[in-house]
C-alpha cells in the first residue's frame, strides 16, 4: 500500500491551497529581499484539516484557523553574503504521531526552501536520464521494488521502533515534495515517488553505486560522480579541546548549500537524537557530505571509500535493504553512543554509498581531563556490499592525537575485499592507506593544529605546486587533487595523468565544517562555503572554463567567503515566537 493511502486514513479531507509556482529565478537570491528571514508553519484546523501559513515580515502569527500547531520552519538566505542558506525546522509537541511529525517537518522545509530546491534540481538532477534510458529503467525498477519492500515492512511491523523511524523518513520525503509543489497531502503513486527529482536528490550518495551496478554510461556527466572528502579528528596534547572537521569534495554544480537543524518531539528515552544540525543541500533529508551533530552528544562524519569488487556488488546490492541515506538518519535519532550508532546503521546494509564513518561521543570528553576513557570516545565503521566492520578506536586517538579520514579503507579486510589493493599494484602508493598523499599530509601537519584557526588552515590547505606531497608522475609533475582541499579544475586540460582522478575535472573541495567541545554543546559549527583559496586562485565562474558546461544557477559568481558560525534559535522556534506574542 502506498504510504499516502495510509496517510489518508488519518486525514480524509485535507485543505489544499496554491501559491506561485515553484519555478525559481536568480532574483530571489540576488535581491536584498532575499536576506529577510522567512517562516512557514503547518497546523490543524478545528475540523481536522491541515492548514499551511506564512509568518509575514517578522510579525507574530495570529491565524485564527489553527487549533493545533504541528511544525514550523525558519529560513534565511545569505548565499551571496556567506555562501550559505540556513534552515531550522521544529515539530511542535510529542503527542503528534511519528508519521505526522515526519510529513510536517518535510512539508515546511519544502515550502520554505522551494526556490532553492528548484535551482538545485536544475543544477544537479535535470537530464540525469538523457542518453541513459535503459540504465534508468533498471534503476527505477530497483528503487520501486525497494520502496514497496519498505512499505511492506512498515505495514508488517507497526510497533517496531526501527520501522517506525523508516516511516518517519519516508513521510518526510513526501512532505518535502508536497511543500515544494504547493499542495497538502498530494497523492502520488509509489512509481511517481521514486521517479520524482526530489527523490533523486536523496540519492546523491547511494546513486553512485547504483550507477555502477546498472551501468550508467561513463561518459555522461553526474553532479555526484567521484564524490570524496577529507576529515580530521584532532585531540590537543593537553586534552584541552577536541576538534572535529570535514571537507566535502564534489562537483561545483552542488554549491547551493543549506545549513540545517531539525528538532523532533519524540520520546527522548527511545529517540535520544531528537535534535541535530548538519550541512546539507536544498531538498535533501540527509547531510550527504556527511557532517552531523546530535543532541545525544554524537558528532558524525564520513568519507567515501571506493568499491572495485563487482562480484560483491552484484551479490549483495538488493532491493530488500535500506538505503544509506535512511539508515544514517535512523542511527542518528536512535543512538546514545557511537557503538550503538554503528550497530543500528549496520542493519539492512544496502551496500550503497560505502563509507568510512567516524563517530565521536563528546559526552566522553571533558576539557583538561588527563585520563580520557579508553572506550566510547571514537568509533570507526566501514561498509561494503554484504559486509560491515566497526571498532572502538579511542585508545588509538588518545595515543596518536589525531584520526584522519581520506577515502581509503582502514580495516585490512575492507581494503582487500574492495579490491583497492589491485589498484595499488597498478598505480602505486596513491591507492594505499598509509602512503597516499593526504595520509602523508595529515601525518606531517596535524601537530600544527593548536586552535580553531590552525585547524581551519589545515582543512583548507592546498599548495599543490609547491608541496612535495602533491607531486605525481604527471605532466606537469603535480596535481591539485593531492591536497586536503582539492581543486581539480586547476589541473591543465592539456596535462597528462596516470588516471583520471589526478587530472582536470569538475571536482573540488566545496566547503569546510569544524566544531569543538564548546560549539557542539549548542549543535553549532564553523563553516566555510566554496572552494579553498588560501594558496590558490579564488574560484570565479566568470573566469572558469567550467562555466559553460557545469550548471550553477543561483550561485554567487565569485567564491571568497569567510568562516561563519550560525546561531540557531536559542529557545527553539515556538518559544521564540511566543516571546514575540505568537498565539498558537
């Protein structure tokens, strides 16, 4: 049964409304009007119908049609000023059914960010199946079978905590689509759901492996192809602070960015991760980078590891699994500790978006404590199709004072089963865990990190023409890929490289996120948007040779922004509105 047939049992008469079409233009981004904070809400009327409203021009909400509040969203667009938009979503109260919390949170997000979503679709999703029609038939058949299986499991396990949370996420997805399209309880078949461009946004990670499995033509452009990242956890020698940072590597078409915080009202004994902040994209439920901070005390990130083993891909990527973007959400909501996060995430392994996950528990850290706990501080998980390995590595971090992550498997079984070793035999140290350029750069430079500024500097570093660790058997003899924050478009098109990753392409480090003990307490983090320019030229669409081939609607022309630390609403959206005279 389609999820929204289930949904309609609860609300048989839903109020519908319209607004201007979700077609977006750059004007919303470029005018001063765009800097205004916008707030959207969802409530139920006295007759039980849902009702959507907008809080206009900072005046408090006095809509007499609302009998019961359900969810609020607050969004501010500062993309031209800082490179970021910001979104806060809050569900009103714990008495609301879980599925309705999911739908409502999605709906207000979709409505609040619909113009950004439209541009992000045109930049990253439009034309995905052009020239790949046979591939897309196989892909959507798989996605349909997967969705129908999850719907079946939800129906068969109505009291199971895990499947309740899957249902939350799927209703959230439907809510985002309805908010974007401007209609409440918009019925769509499961076939229409999996073919919707907003569903495609969720597949930014999982889709990489599905494209390999179903053989998408390699010459076709993909915004998410080759997405990789750099990450570092740095423990200061005197244990005065613990830094946690991540840099996303992606296509420059993905640089419409949103920093998000979502607050659910679920039973905290069952759902300890009721609130979490994360870096993300318009219309995306997951972080995708990934970088998340949870109210349970956890900080979660990942860097992607490549799987070259086609046999395990064919054997273990099946519809009867849960895709990574859903599993990461569920693990974050249901976990109090990092080992528990790993155990929950490992359930129903899809074998897609295979990553090294790094989970730090800030509850286990106290600044200045000489003897930190040897269990529970940091946990590492690595995934392949049909196989997940995870381990507590707190003693390693305490001893070494840093944990780097750079797209190479740490566990020998994962390294060997992924067939990465065969590439090391062919191409050399670049495909090894301890001698690849970023491993050596982190090993050389981590001791230079002594505060937030020096941590930022390391994470944004790229001095590829001068750094001996950036050199390669190439012409010219170095690559802008070989840095913590890569800038692959700086490599000359006419250069010669032993493999494509080292050459010229639409690929670079598109951000930096960084938190520490103090900031994490408020789910805050420093963030820099756009490619690094510390030691290399500023990225500018007006001068880049990518400008004619890489969609970038709504983006700033010149990417030169300072770090920002966004302040989330102190008491939550509803309490903030009550202080202004909000009348629910």
